[in-house]
C-alpha cells in the first residue's frame, strides 16, 4: 500500500487587520505591521506595551451569543478561525455530522487564562467568595478543540497540545500523523491564544524579553534578525488549516493549496529557555527526511524569529548547520515582525502564511529589517516581498521554551 | 426586580431571547437553557437576591418551577 499523503485544502484565521485571508496575506507581503500600542486601565499599574489585538473580531456576531458566552476569548478566536477554514475548504454543514474519520488537533499555550484571571480578580481583588460556575469550562485548555468538534460534529480524535510556542506547530504535525497512519481522513488543525491577560503580560515583562515601544514606535517594535532587535511582541489570534488525506480531497474536488509532507519534533533536552542550535537542526533534519526533501529543494523558511537577542542567532546557526552552502540562497523571513508572537497560535498562523507563500509563489518579508545583525547573517533575509518565483518547498519552524522544537515541511502540490 | 424579570433579563443577555417569550410555562430546555446555563442562572439568583440554594437542589424543568424554588429560598432566608 502506498503511503497516505496529506494536503492542505482550507485556511482560516482571525486577522488582526480585521479582514479575511487574502487581505491578511496581501498585508504580510506589503510588510504591514499589525502591532499597536496597547494600553489598559488595569490597576494598580495599567499595561502599556506594543501588542497585537484582534479588536475588530466580534465573537457574538460570528459564533452566536449563546455559544460565545460559554467560551473564553482563546476559544472564540479558535472556533472562528476553524469555521473559516472549514468554509474555505468548501466544506458545508452537509460535510459535518458525526464523522469518526474527522477530528480536531489544537494548540494553545495559555488556554483560558483570561477566565482564570477574572476569577482571581473576583476572589482576591473584590473579596468575593466564589467564581462563575463556568470558570472550569471557560478555562480548560481543551475548550477550543471541543467547541470546534461540537460545532462541526467531528467525532474523531479531539486533542489539545500545550507546548509553549510550539503548541500549534505540534498540533498540526500530530494531525498530519493521524491522517498518515489512517486514523483520520480530515483534521481541523491549528491554534489560538489570548495572552494579553494582566498577569501574563507582567510575567513576560519579568523575563525581560518584551520589546519596548510607544504609540509612535510600536508598529516597528518587533525586529527579528536586526541589530536593533529588542524583544518579542505578544499578540492574540487564531489560525486553522484543514488537513486532508490527498485522495479524499481529490475525490470531492477540493482546491489544494499545498502538500504537508513532513514533520520534525524533538527536544533540546538541555535548558528551559536557552535554545540550542543542535536540537533545532535535528528538528529541521527530521522534517526534511520525512518529506523526502533535500536541503537545496527548500526555497523558503518561515523562521521562528522572535527578535530576542539569543534566539535569532541560534536559529540562523541551526539553518547553517542543516543547509550548508545552500543557506546563503535560502530565503528566510520572520513574520512575527508583523503579526506578533501569538504564543500557542503562532505556529498555526505561520503555517498558514507558509502555505499561501507556496500557493501564490510569493514570500513575505521580515518587516523593519534594515540592518541584519552580524550574528544573524548567512541566510538570504527577505527585506521585501519576493514574488513570481515558484516555491517548490518550504519549512515553518517553532522553537519553544522548554526546548521543544517543531518543524513542518510543505511542498507545492501539482 | 422580581424573579421573572431577573430571569428574562438574564436570558435576553445570554441567549438574545425576547423577554415576553419567557413565561412561567416555558420549559428551560425549550428556551435553550442547558445544565451549564442552569448553574449560571442559580448563581445569578444567589448573587442578586442574597440567597443560597443547597448544593443538592434538584434543578427545575420550567421557569415557573424555578421561580417557586427561588421564592421559597428567598422567604426562608428572610430575617
């Protein structure tokens, strides 16, 4: 029996720009940043940071008020992104309905952290003795996956992955495996997170990895690979891919964006936060090997590229280890410079971008990259979009705290 | 605010229901109130009316039954 192949037949996201998929990708190609100066009225000290917020997203309108009311924002963002991907794949309500061959694989780093924080405020700030009876179901990390399965009546595997910044890359990779091994013919895979909770932001601040900025400088606060880089920018969002067994997609006449051909997953096993080039290189090699791709067949890499001092050069070193002489021709960009770091959802939005890069033969740039740091040189950084050159294959990488590395390999589908 | 108005306000907010549609004869299930939302409703009553329903209270089937349950406990907790 020949190996089952997996294709991407649907894409969906909640865009920080407020528009749809085409609008989002056009803005990525244009190097447009969604980062804004985010201010709150929290006490005792309001937040004032560069961040990405999906402020045009209306959960009640999109999901219906009764359902939206039983979801934390991360689940709302996830359910909306998944429904949009389902629709984009040309699937309808008729394709739903107790399908044991279809499932959900979802990534979230923080789950319903806003619901928990609201509960803590009730208890410790307002002095109340109890919290909302919905607190558990709002807060649980698998809430988004379950809401998605319920909305589309998918009776196959329904699994959530919490692996810090690799969460949704791993969710997509594990969904890919489910289809490859025959457990499922279709998986809604992706991730969502809403990390702009007061305590979460303060925790990231304490790590001294958040990029500073004010109202004027916020859009260019995140500058991966740049000598001026000063840290990451938190963002909220959700993105989803419809993964489908290739023949299943062909039989229903689905549009196919690209093939998901390989997945590498490993652990640095050395340190909680210090990344290791050797571990990252191994994850890249695993993805290439499973896809049956040679390094010189890769035309684009959507890098993890968070814009931290230590992370970016480590990633470039890993690319140089794996790609050798081809590294200098390897087109690399870090789109977090525009959509921010969506925590557990970041791998999903970057997988979506990589898929569109292949489908449209158009590579987005790293926005604001004027001066490449000497520590990050050695690959072909994209300062502007590259259009019109066919993209044979591409990788999307996520390298998480905890040393958990995950890489997806995509190939053009002909 | 009387108890029926409180229920109507809650369900208008959570489910977008027209208040006049909610009568004592309405079953909670027909209004779209599932077991989780029943817990929310009880929580709302306890908060707003300062009452406390025992944890083993059997949840009612109709709006009327819910009203009587709440009124019973409201009277029981009055000084």
